[in-house]
C-alpha cells in the first residue's frame, strides 16, 4: 500500500471515532479521559500535517474550538484546578492552530483586496480555508428597515465566489439575530487555486414583513495554498523510489559542484520533497552526481526542482534544460516550468550505478535568482510493479 493509502485509512478511522470531548480508548479499557487537552493538540497537528479541514463529516477545528470555549473556566484556565498550566497550554495551541506555521511558510496566507460600495460591508480573513463574514450593517439600512427595537431582521445571506453560490445561511424573519450570529460567517476551502471575487447577497424584512434584496461590497481574494492532485501524488512516489530502499549493503554517495547554505547535495535523495540541493549563486555550470556501490535496475528517472515551500515555488531558479547521464546512456530533458515532477523513461530496464546531472539552462527565481537545483532525484522500476 502507498503512503497516501495508509494516510487515507488513518483519516477514515479518525472520521469514525473523532470527538473533541474525550480521548478515545479501546472498548475493553476503562474510559478515563486522561490527557484530553494533549489529545486535542495532537488532533490539531494531524489536521495541519495532513492538510485536511474535516474528518469525514467532522469539522475538527470548529468542533474542538466550540468545546474548548465552553470548558474554559471563569479564571481563564483549562483543567481541573487553577494551576493547570499544561492543559491551558495545550488548549491554546489547539485554538491558535499552532502547527500551521511549521507546515507552510507564512501559513495559508492569502491576499484579500477590499473594495467599497454595496448596501453592507463584508470582510475576508487572509487565511486558508478562507473565512468571510458581514463586518457592518450601515445606519442607513437600519433607518429604512429596522423594527421598533432599532434592529434588523435578516432572512438569509448567500455567499458567492465569482458569481457562483458557495453557501446560504438562514437568519430570521421575525427575531433580531444576536451579535454572534449576525455576522453570517462562512469558511470556504476552495478546491483550486486562483483569484475569487467574494460577494454576499441577502434579504432584509421590515416591520411590515416586506422583503428587500441587498448586496455587499466585493472583495477579491487570491488563493494559492491548495495542494494540487500532483502534489498529493508525491506521497505515492515515496513507495516507488528505489533510492530510499537500498539497504545498508548498497551505500549511496552524493556530490555536487557547489551548494548554497543549508541545501547540500545529500538532501536531493532524502525522500523529503520540500528539502533539496541548491547550487551556489556563482556556480556557472551546476552538476549533481549520485553513485551507488551496486547497480540497481530501473525504468524511470524522476526529477523535482528545488522549491522553498509548496506556496513559494518560484523562490529558487528551476532547471529548464538538463543533461542526464545514466551509465553509458545520455538523455536530454526539457523541463516545463512549475511545481511538478519530470519523468524520464529509459525505454528499457537499465542497470544504474551512477546518475550524473548537468543543468544547462534555468527558469528565473524571485528570491534567489542565481541559485537552484533538485528537491528530489528518484529512480523507479515501473516494469517490476506491473509484474
């Protein structure tokens, strides 16, 4: 089973057993709710590292946050006694979603551009998933439509992205909404990257039960934090990479023409897609050499350009034209720009003992314009898998 398969099985199990109210134990053991807050912090870490907002039907963060808010004591702490520093720390780590900054630089931050106009105002939080809410109801609306208690009755609010409905939240036609619900807040985990124009539409009911359509200002949001299917497939490739299964009897040696800072050649074969090798900025003809003590048979060479983070893919310059020498064979690869893997098919199973890569041309980088390399170099045997 692939790494992604194991992850999906674990998430499926969690979807069936998750509750923020107790730390799960097997049925035969006594249910003593030990380490509840540490368990919730573990839930937060799982959600952050797996990049999931829901376990099945459970919105783990909102369910956990709601439970924690209710459990907080009047003194501000969590736990059974005022000195529960440990429990309070774990609760705050969950509420703050503390693991997110570790999993992504400037975590899940999206750019929101506000605009004026509209019958009422909305705001959009610059995090992913994107949170949107009604920020203010102008006095002129209250002057026209408020009831005798000077409060509005909002029947519903519909959220739209690029003109398409993404959510509809029901309000009340007769009773004023409490402040906690008058925001009509909604969180949207967009399934693709792009620029989205967010706008809210609604219906206000006056004291004579007459209905009036209203609409908000528009807010443009740029989302580039969605992991594409290709990025998710990188988990599967770990199970196919022969360089990660060499064993102690087949040592691997990795050399390079140069390196920049903490980006040595060895990181190009460590199985981690978000580390890698990057050449020095003054290296005019960068090369990477991988040598095995014993040859192994493979059908494909897979190259991934060095990226700083999934959401900062253009920080380094990335290879555009690469010459690969596999034993006596010589291949030339033209690599398209972007976050992806380039697969070179040998045409037959080759015994591979040495891989020598020379980068002849580059796509420009934004942060380190003269440094780049490979995040991962992989060997795969696709014929063996078909058998």
